[in-house]
C-alpha cells in the first residue's frame, strides 16, 4: 500500500512539473535560458512551416563587438509548448557574424543549426538572445529539395510581440 501511495505521489509531482513546463513554454511566456545563460525574447515570426516541401529559415547577424548566443523556439498552430529545445540548438554568433537556423536541411545552402521541430503548419517562432540589443534577423520559407530553391518567400519578423502600428 505504501509503495502504491509513493508511486501516486511521484506521478502527481511529475505531472505537475510537466504541466508547468508546457505552460511556461508558450510564445508569450518568460524566455528559457540558452545554455544556462538568461535570454530575452527579441523577435517573433508568424507563418513558420516545416512540411517536407517547404522549410523555414532564420538568418541572424550580430552587430556588436562581442559574442551573443541566439536560439530559435518553434510553436505549433494551436499554441502551447515549444516543438524544439532552443537551448540545445542555440549558437554563439561572433561579432559581425551571421548564422542560419533551419527547420530542415536543404540542398541549396548549409544551415548552422537544425531546429528539428518535426512537422509544423501555420506555426510561429520566437528568436531569443543573451543580449537584448545587437542582433538583427530575417526569416524566409524555401523549398529545401532544389538547388537553387524553386520557391522562396519572406516571413514577417516583428519585435517581441509588437507589430508596426501597435
């Protein structure tokens, strides 16, 4: 009987932690750390897609004189928890350097960090960085199977959660 109660208590605790993690990992929640360093939510990107014939790519450049760690967190159409671990796929960007993050590999160009979110349709992303200023980013959709891509489209990148005119 005691072992059954202990198992129930452990399960309840695990469940509570899982719910807390899922609740925390929404696009408007406090950002996670990147390799143990506090991060800031720099940009949001609606329209993220990863469906095999189209992937999403994020190009970020460091405009400062010091390294900055950057991560990209992917969310699904229904909201909720992240589809990837932005800390594990985050990268240091050297002063003046540019890194390319992608939801999939491509034959057209090499990505520096594979985000690995699985299938995503009508998703969103938030770009995180260990500094609140000094990173500029663009995002685009591209056909990953052709070199050069047979289709590409820019995605809107907004500052945190404020679109122009808000």
